[in-house]
C-alpha cells in the first residue's frame, strides 16, 4: 500500500530508529534518530522539500537514544519545538538522572527540553489535519503512538514492529511493564489501522497479524519470564557494541559488571551473581548472532551504520 504523498517514512538502520515526516500545513517530524545520524536527517528533510526550521513540532514516541538523539541539534540549531508524553517530559525538563535511560543503559543523549507535554487523547492541530495522541506504555512508561484518523494511519514507535518486538525493562519501567505492553497491544488491536509506521523495520500493512504475533510472543514470555531478560540484555548490549564500533573482548567482562542493567537482570531475573552470568551471557550473544568476534573485538552481529569517532566515545547525558 502506498503512503499519501505528504507522508514521508524513512526506514533507517541502527543505531537510529525510523523517522516520519508529515508535510501538512504545519509540518511535523516524528522522532529524530541517534545523535550521530542527525546530519543525514537534516539532508533527508531538505530532500523532501522541508527546511528543518519550518518544522512546527518534533514529536518523540519515547525517549530512548535511537529516537531522540537528534533533538538537541534540531532544537538548538533550528529552534524546533519538541513534544513528548508528560511523564517523560517532566523527567527531561527537571534534569532527572533517569531521563532517557541514558545513564542506566550507558547510551549518549545530548540535553534538550520538551516544550509541549502530551497526554492520551490530546489532538495536535497540523493545519489541514489532526493528529491524535495515544498513550501506549510498556516499552517505556511514557511511550506514545500517533494516529491519523482520516487516513487510518498509525505511527507506533516501538509498540509494534513487523519482525520483532520491543524489549521490556521491568527494572526501570516497573514490575508490570510486560502486562502494560500486552494491554497496549490489546487496545491497539481494536484500532482501525490500514498502515502502521513502526520505529524499526518496514511498513506494517497487515496490522491485525502484526499485533497478534507480538501478543503471542509476549504471552510466551509470561510463561517463561527468563525470555524477557535474554531478549532485553542482548538488545541492550548489542546496541552498545553498535554505538561504540565494538569493544575489545578482554574488556567486556569488566564493562558488563559496571552496568546497572546487567546487575538487575542477572540478580533479580536469572537469580545468579553478575560475575557468574557473564559466561552464559557471552555464549548466548554468540549463539544467537547478536555479537561476533572480529580481530580481538566483540562487535554487533546485526547491520548498522558506524557512528563517527566523537559519537563512538560520547558520554553525553540529557541532564548535563
């Protein structure tokens, strides 16, 4: 199915998530990718005939680094106003050290401010169209999706993907994170959607099938809770390997033992001391193809765009 010519969807490789441009009377950009890719984002906007300074809003589906990394540049260089769910907006604007999960996940995010906090049911006036806000928690507490009712198009961030599911973090998003994710999917299943634009992967054209696939997988996780941990830990560490262009294999154990997420999952979900979880975790990273060894370095197994040297070493935090 072809998108209307005023909707531009850019499927991006990691470490960035996908972005969507709504070229309405009041143009809106949804998500901004990872920080190292922002110059490419600006070039893409210009190619669509949209100058960055013309954007009326940059709306974030949620505050992870692969979705908000370009916020700082667009806001400081072009004065683009930013909108996000109130729960995440408050953390960002108050300089909370938990903001964006940047410290917990060890992922750089340059500081920015949210100009418009959003809540479920809010309607954004795009001039010739309206964009509805739907609170879709699970992956993060403040995750939102955005709905164009006339076109029946949903921009769903990480809530639903065509070939994967969002990783779940009960140690930062709350003990009920998986249940909230499933409730979100059950609610979205009733929405009339012809096309869904996900934060990762291709356009979703069979919405009911995509939602049901995700629900079935999460139902298995309910029955086997360790699957939550394996999926999350592999995604988090593989992403770290992407944004640093790899990690010397000898440094990996010490690095893992310094990470709060590794401590939480190993102790509380797998029930083993973190030092004892290193070997089985590294074995699973290799077995699953999430990582491989290349000339003494542990590198991500999936495809991605290597960040520049500055970004590979960045420790920017949104509360700086």
